[in-house]
C-alpha cells in the first residue's frame, strides 16, 4: 500500500517535470506545417544575433569565473590559514547575494556608477561590461565561496604552506602552484555553476542594456512563435551540460580523495 | 625559518587583515555600497533630506496590490513546492522505490532548480499556453477548452504552476539529506514503546524535521519573491508584482518619483532578508539533531 502511494507520488511528480520538457521539444519541431522539422533550430542557429549574444555571454562568463577565482581562492585560503576569526564575517558577506535580490543590487549599480558619479562605469560600453562582470561575480559568490572553502577543508593548508615556504616559495607561487591545483576540482565545480547562472541571466543584463543571451531570448520570445521553444531546448541542454560537468568534477574529487 | 612567520603573527596583527582586503573592497563596492545607496535613498527626499514620506507613499492601491500579489505568489509556490517536494523526497527515501531512481532524481533536481528564467517561461507557453501541447490535446481529443474554464497561463495561477518547476526541485535537494538524517533507531525505539506509524511521524519525525521544512519554506518564499525573469518573459511588464514593478521603475521611472523606487526596493530587501534570516536561523537549529 505504502509502495503504491510512493510510486503514485513519484510518477505524478515526474509527469509534472516531463510535460513542459516534452511540450517545448514538440513545439520547437512544429515550425513547418504538418511535419516535424528542425526548421526552428535552423532559424535560431542562422540568426547572427544568437551567436553574437551567446558569444558575449560566454565571454562574460569566462571573465566572471576569472574574477571569482582570483577573489575567492586567496580569500578563502587566507581565512583558513591566518584569519579564522574573520570567518563569520566573510561567510556572512558571501551569503548576502542570496538575501538581496539581484534586481536590487543592479538598481544600486545604476544609481551608484552613473555618469555623474565618482566611478562612471555605466558611461561606456567597456565600463558597463566590467560592472556586469562584477555583478555576475557577486551573484556567483555564494556558490563559488562555499565550493572552494569545502575544497580547502580536505587539504592541510598549514602544512602545505610551510612546506612551500621552506622551499623558498612566495605567496603568489604558493597560491598559483600549490593551493589552486589542490582545489581545482572545487574551482571547476563552482565555475560550471557560474557558467550556467551567467548564460541564463536576464535581469542584470537587461537593466544595464547589454546584448547578453538572456535579454536576447526574452526579445525573441516576445516576437516569434517557434524559435523560443527551440531556444528553451538549447538552454535546457546547456544547463544540463553544466550540471553534468559539475557532477563529473565532484565524482572525480571523490575518486582522488579515496586514493589519498 | 619555515614556522617563523606563523609564530610572529600575533605581533603583526593589523597586517593580517590586509589578506582579505581585495575581498573587502570588492564586497564594499559591488554589494554593500549599492545596497546602502538604495536603503538610504528610501529615506531621503529628492534633495537629500531625511524623510519617512517615501515609506508612507508606498501605501497606494497599486503598490499595496503588487506587494500583496507577490506575497501570495511566493506563499503559494513555497507551500506547494514544500508539500510536493517533501512528498517526492519521502517517496524516494522511505517509499520502497528502487535505489536507482534516487540519484537521477537528485541530478534532475539540480538541473531543474537552475532552469529558471526566460527559457522556463517558453517551456510552459509551449505546453499549457494558448496553443500549447496540453491545451491543444485537451481541446481536440476531449473537447475541453481550458480558456473556457477560466485558465490562463499568463495569470496568477499560471505563474504559480510555472514557478513550481524550480521550487519543487529546490525542496527535494534540501529536504532529502534531512530525511536521510532520521535515524532508524528512533523509529525502532518508538516502535518498542508501542508507537504506531502515525504516532512516530507526528511525535518524533515531524518535530525533528519541522525546522528544516519551515526553513526551506522561507528559502523558497524568498526565491519566488525575488524572481524577475520568469514572470517578465511569461507576462511581459503588465503583471502587477513587486519585482516587475521595480523593473519597470528602473527602466523608466513609472512611479514618477525616484525615491519611491528606492522605497519599493527597500521593501523587497526587508521581505527577502526576513525570510532568509529565518531560513539560516532554522537551519542552525535543525542541524542540532540532523548531524
């Protein structure tokens, strides 16, 4: 009896998740009247704006990951090594982006970095790109920090540092050649999640008026019928890919730890 | 030599803090100051004086309705997300389902909880929109016209259904480890003392799980409250909920008063911060038992 109920609940839940996925896939194939075809995908891939916005978001994601790693790895390392008393403060800050909605953060950016401010970032395209990258780095901060901090927990930071120092390594060498390779799996896991977040992000890019993938999808959705579900299928595949790579990285980490 | 810097550390105390200076600068410039700007702006007149007028001005029909719709939307999606997510997680953990379904469900939940925003809206439009798969199927096969029954995807309940697609998986992801934490011994101990299954759940399992469930509810609430993209892609700028209103305000000052926009954003921060603090506090409490 219990098992029947459990199966019922589980299958109904699965149905709820599967139907929209089936719906979007089916709809995306219906562009040509009467037969299933990949016309909608051809239209999407044939649109230069698709490649332009996708490439833009990809570049921004790469920049975000670099900023995130350069910011988070040394900080998390330093907190573990020398500043355990700063841990509650740093952890609180890294949780803030989950507390303050993204739309409020970007609202603050627009008012704080406008052309008449001390740092007029929104005055130029490059400046706005930098601001958007920082915004994305802020959104990804909670995930990146937690991932790297968990990675650092599995290695003996103090001993590694002393060993490197006794061989004459400076701080940059220690971070780049000792610590980073040891937490690479955690960094990758955070990086793939950052990629998934940045590629689909809409609010910040739209409000800062940058030609990113999220606003492009929204615009297409408002004007076309068959391309949007094709885009949804593509976006779902990308999200799935990012999460798959993330799991792969974690599995790789478990394997490594088991060996050690 | 190698241990010397560490031994000398306490004497150079202030220099230590330089290590997190880049992080502190980043957080100040791109997180704290922008937020402070909004919070302060909510209590300022256009020429910079202190006022509570903006807060009072929030009390108009349109803004009150927006907050109320947003709160209802967040409440329903969080409550339904918790209920369905809990049921699915419990089915997988206790229901005697084959072990093979657990890992795919968790992986899928990880993907689905991140599959929010614009593409999610497209998926639901293609499924239960005016010419969506299910809508057309019901019409041609059974002669059921959803629209005639008053269902419209581009409405409050349409939004609830769409939000559930990322709310349920989030609940599954958070509550499954908590369900795993329920020890077999507790159930056996209860059984030895003569408790029925219902009594065990009512008097042992649910009280232990309660902080986790309520905490996740708060998290889901904040999650729905701050979401912009899904609602915007689904209904455009018309639907009167707080994030959409704020979006329109940032784009073109639709309220006709920039400081009222700050007050609107400040109200959002208060609600999401309150919900998140509740989540963090309850999480700490629940970890006492579920270690």
